[in-house]
C-alpha cells in the first residue's frame, strides 16, 4: 500500500492510533483505540497489506480517468468575461421570465460561456436569497403511454423553460396515496401542485391546478375539456355515416372524466335523436392502462348478442383493445364496425387502421396548467385566480370509421 502512496495524495485515510495520554486516563488506552482522520499517514507495519485497496463501485464518470475536475467560476467572473452585467447573466442562467427581453444571440453566448468556463449556479444560495424552492409537485395516477404522458410533456416543457424543477408521483388510484402525497410534497417545499386526473383534497395551503378537475375546491384551478362539444362531435360523425346502433365503452369509476363524459354522451345522443341501448354499454373496471381492458369489455358486448355497427370508446387505449376483440370475432374495422377513440395519443395515427378519435389538446393542457400555476405562485397574496379554464376538442377523422352497411 505504501508503494502506491503518491496516487492517494488527496485521499483521506481512516486509521486507528493509540493515543499516549497522561494519568489518570492511561488505563483507558488499553481498552480503546480512537479513530482519527489524517492525510497520508504513516501506516504501521501491522496495518499494511500486499493487496490493493478495494473501492466501492460508483456511477461511471464521463470524464477521462485521471482528468481533474475543472474549478467552477463565479457569476462575477463569468459576467466580466462576457463584458455583461451580472444581472443580465443571472437572468439568463436562472431562466427568469425577464430574460425574454434579452436578445437570443446574447443568451446563447452566456450559456456557451457558462459551459466552457464550468459555471455552476449556486441553487441553494438562490433559494435562500429568494426564500423559494423553485420546485413544483405533479401528481398523476400512473405514467404510461396515453393521457398522463402527453399532459406531463407539456408541463415539463414549460417548467424547464421557466427554470423550475419538479417532482412527479403516481398514486395508482390508492386513496391513501392520493391523500398523503400532497402533504409529503409540501414537506419537500414545493411551491405549487399540479394534479392530473386526480381528485383534489381540501386544505392544501399552496396553489393547485387540476387537469381534468371537475370539483370546485378552494384554492384549485381546473383545466377542463368541453365534453359536451366532444361528445357531439363524435356521435354526430357516426350518425352522419348512417350509424344508429352504437356501442359505448365507459371509463373506470375512479377516472375524473368518466361521469361528465358519459353525461355529455347521453345529452348529445338525445340532441341527435339517438337512442342508447343499455345492453350496448360496457364499463371498464380494471386499473390497468393496457388495451386489454377495452379488449375485455368489447368481448362482453359481442357475447351479449346485440348487433352494433359502431363503437365509441372512452379513450384511444380502450379503442385499440376493442379493435383487437372485433377482429378476433370476425368483424372488420371499419367495414363491419366503425370505431371512435378519445384523446388522440401519439400512436393513434399509426394503428391499422388509423384511429378516428376526439382530440384532447393534452400537451397544451399541460402547458396551460404549468403557466397558470406559475402565474399564481408569482402573483401577490390574495390575488384572484381563475376557478376553471376550458379547452376545446377536435374530431380527427382517420380510417377506423366508414359508412354503415345498408
């Protein structure tokens, strides 16, 4: 070990040394040895070993072995290097909204110089000065392809642009976690919460924005879709194609949108003079985000023996499962049965056939949620806030719908 001493000049060694102490404490020396830290100690012969020191495995660094870490420079040094004011550099580095007034080329120069000079902003100092965490909590049911992922992409893009960090937690529809997570996130000093398809609880002491929130709760801004318009777009499309016997897949009871969407579908059907047969209504009951749930409901609808020429699914994921079940039963889509989904997830256009669906602007809803929350956080105390913000749906017609057979 002593032969490799030069390679450990900056290491801290822990060795046990006998302390020479005076009476009356001399007897203690026989019973105890005290741990002491020292640099490059003279190691006693009994402590030496011919084996190299074993190191615990750590995450690999991208820096070449042996290359020292470059020292970090100060904000003042960076500003002097760029011949700019420290305030200008700080606005850009911290992604302040005020930085938008700074020319784009200047912003690029600042970020490029910060990388080259290894400038690292002192986040703790910034937080202490402002007495803020610049952190947001996001609560979702689960993270998978579909609704939540698209909303999260919008939230993430805007928070990154504004220089905010965020935590994401998924509750898997567990009532205890839905209740506990807001409290845990507040204990971690988040400045606001975004709840996605999650019922908001009373008593949260920070601003909250709920995507697909339909309950009026003090302190909560709801971002909602115009479901009445969405239902009418889908059913009007099917009726125009000559479909009267339409099957429906309802959402799970725990979903925030299930009740309002079903009420909207009933209202749109009545307006269009369309009678809904209860025997052609199935409801999903599994927590799984897989197409398998829609597949199972559709198989039950087919087994009931009631004929239908079209199916309106609660979302695109269940519509994809429904198409699989229809094909296995020998029903062609759209020749025998037209299928309409809801959401317009990224894979909807790439199904075979391409899925006709009602588009929710999910990414835009995420952006609106983040914008609204930051606006509320940065507003003076007791500033009025919007109770609800409504967004509009759009019908996207693809190859999964066609005229009904005569």
